[in-house]
C-alpha cells in the first residue's frame, strides 16, 4: 500500500532538492528514501525505477528553467532581454546544479514524452532572448546554439568552482554578455 503523503510529484520534488545538494550523479533510491524517512521499496509504488525518477527530475527541471528565463525576459528586448535572460540562467544553474545536470542528461523517450514540450519551452525562451536582434532565420539557429554553449559553459564552470583567477566573476560575465550583444548587433547590421 502506498504511504500517505508520498506521490510521484512529491518524490520528484524531494529528489530534485537532493540532487541540487549532492549532485545528480550521486542520486540513489536509498539516499532518497532515507531523506524521506521511508524504506526504499516505498518509492517504487510511485516511480518505476531510478531511471524513471531521473527522467521526472529532468522534466521538472526543464519546466522550472523555462519559467525562470521567461519571467526574466518578459517585456524586454534586445540587449536587455539578453542580459536579463543570461543572468537568470546563470543564477538558476548556480542554485540548481543537480537539476540542471538532470535536464542535460535526459533524452526524450518519444513524441508524447513530457520532456519534449518542456525543452521546447526552454528553446522558445532562448529564441525570445535573441528575437529583438532581428536576425535572419538562418542566423537565429546559430545564435541560439552559440548562446546555449557559451552560457552553459560559463555557468557550469562557475558552479564547479573553476574560476580561480583573482578577478571578479560578475565582471567577466558582464563582459561576456556585452561581447555577445555586440556580435549579434554586428550580424544584424550586416544583413
């Protein structure tokens, strides 16, 4: 019989909080059960496996991530949207490194997988960040790939404590966003 109060959603939320603390790769059903004060078999009444749980964390993660970027850029365009969305992404990755890792590790299991619309929402938020630059359709995909790669790289290196040179990391991030802004403006002007 399922334990009162435990649901797939509550288990997923608890697992997401746990991976933010210990790292996505360290997740185990045993650790989660201990955190929830239940025996491990109780979890399997709500999630089918650790892989199922990891996928549920990824879906939750991408939904939260999309909301964060969307909320940050709402009502903004161009460099304002780029700066606000980039800062929101950076902060979210620093606050939720385990969730972010789960989202990046997951793959869709098919067209009806809830991960598909969650990832599409993230992509739509990034697209909104660059829309104000009025890039051509062929250029937007390149801009999105560049933006994801650069922001992902910066945020994950920072989250791992990889910036050890004695210089302000916030200044470096602002410099990087200004550099991207100038590049996107130059590409748009050359059209």
